[in-house]
């Protein structure tokens, strides 16, 4: 899955050039995936013990084991599982929404703590110590936002991604609940066009048969779609989506329909969902795609070919911004270089430095929400990282 290393490592190289450090979360996610295998083994041991001793097992625990076993076996045994952004979304979601439920069902105050339960508790403590920071809702949201950014940059097929194929690479399929999670995050991030596309893709997959998705039907998805149109200023379109559903017997739908209908302003009605800069920024996403640009734009922003450590291969370097100067390197990381960064970085990773939300003050190591870590590395002294610096790229010197 080279595409993820291209994104994370190339951006990391740029960050190193500008700020002196490399940012990546793949290493940390790989630790999560490996540690998750320990949790699964302890969970399976507990279930096996209950069966052996002829004790009852709750339906919720049985369903959790069925949901977790296949995915966690794959994530813990496949060293490249976490490199796929959809797999990462799954991985973080399991740590936030599923493993805490396993823990609370087996280690509750009223639960019988046999040896298997105590072993599970010990395993939880070891895993928690090894991963340092247990992922939270913030991480799931950040993972979904990264997937949305990837979609707007490379325009991957949403239907295929939901089915578990991303850039011709197999990954874990997304269930309807997870797609709705992505849609909610897209709406909250004001990526309304993307939210609409994911809604339409979900409608094409109806009906759903899993017990997990019994409440996700055409009515529920269309309510999301109507809300998206309404937020985009397309009130007439929003009312039209719900018009045929007003006789379904749900008063909430009738109330939403009346609200959208009463909000219609024929003279100020939007015809299309506007594409905000976060979705389709011309300078960043279109420059190296051979799209036509005005002479004025070409005079400020351009691409050039730069030699790389790969013999006979020149890669595109994109000047994405002039003040401050930002360069984006396209496809310049080889497998050898990626391996070197993994090996060297794992020796000296530290918690990421963050900016306090209450001020512009830098607070080193204060971030307890994100799963990312950073490290410093002298690239110019490494035989594995032979960086060739173009003369006209002063920012690289």
C-alpha cells in the first residue's frame, strides 16, 4: 500500500524541512494493531473458560467476539494493516467503541472475577502501558477527516471504498454505521459536497441485513441528505427529499419537512452545493494535474522535476504556496527510504508538540488526545536518504 507512505512520509519530509521534525502516526497505529492481538487472545481465553465451566455468556459478548475476531486477527498479523486509512479508521474505532465494552462487561463490579477475567484485566493494563495513550473520539474523528481529505485529493471511488477496495488494495469494508459516522464528521467539517456523495453511496447499498444496522434505512439516510441540502442553503431540495416520506408515520420527518419548506426563499435559493477550499483547493490539489491555469497563477506557482534516490526517476515537486513557501513532493519515497524512517524513528519517538487552543503558546508534549509522535533525524547524513536539492528551491537549503 505505497499510497499511504507517499502521503504521510512525504508530508513528514516537508514538515522536517520547515520545522525540523517528521510527523507520522503509522508507527503508533502499528503498535495499536499489534497490541490489539493480545487483547483478542485474552478475550478468547475468557470465553473458552466460560464454555468449559458451563457458565452463561451474554449475547453482547458473543456478538463482540464475532465482530472482533476476524478483523483483529488480520490487524495483528498483517504488518501493513495500519497503513491503509480505512483500516486505521476501523482500528481506532475498535479501541474507542468496542474494547471498552468488552472490559466493562467482564470486569464490572458485580461480575465474577475468575482467573480468566483477571488475566484479561492484566492484559488490559499491559496494553494500556505499551500504547501510552488509549485512543479517544478525537482520534476517530481525525482518522475520518484524513479519509475525507484523501477522497477530495485523489477522487477515489466511494462505493468501492465502502466495499473494502481502496486504490485497488483490499481493506476492511465499512458498515453502514461507520459510513454514517463519516457523513456526520463531513457535515461537522462543512464538507457538504463530500457528505452528499457518501450519503448517495449509502443509499445505493440498501437494504442492510446486519443486526448492527437495523435502524439504518432509506428514511434515516434521506433525513441526513435533506439536512445536508438545508445546511448548504438548498432548502427547496431538502424539502423535496422528504416530500415522499411525510406519510411514513414519523412526526419528526413531518416537522423537518415543514421547516425546510418554510425556509425556501426563491430569490436566494442555492442551486448547487458550494465546494469549499478544504475540498478542492486549486493551488494544492490541481497544480500538478495538468489543469489549465491563468498566466498570473503560473507566474507564482509551478511544478518542476527533481531527481531522487531512485535511479532514472524524476519526481514532481509542487510549489503549493509562496508566503510562507510550502513545497509538496509527489511520489519521492522509495521502499528503502520508508524502511529507514521506520527503523530510525522507532528508536527516538516522542509525544507530539501541540499548540494550546486557548493561546498561541507552544506546549511541548501536552497532547493527550492524538496518537501521533515525532522524531528528529539528520537526513543529509544518512546514506539511505539521498536528497537532491534543486537550486531554485531556497526553502530546502
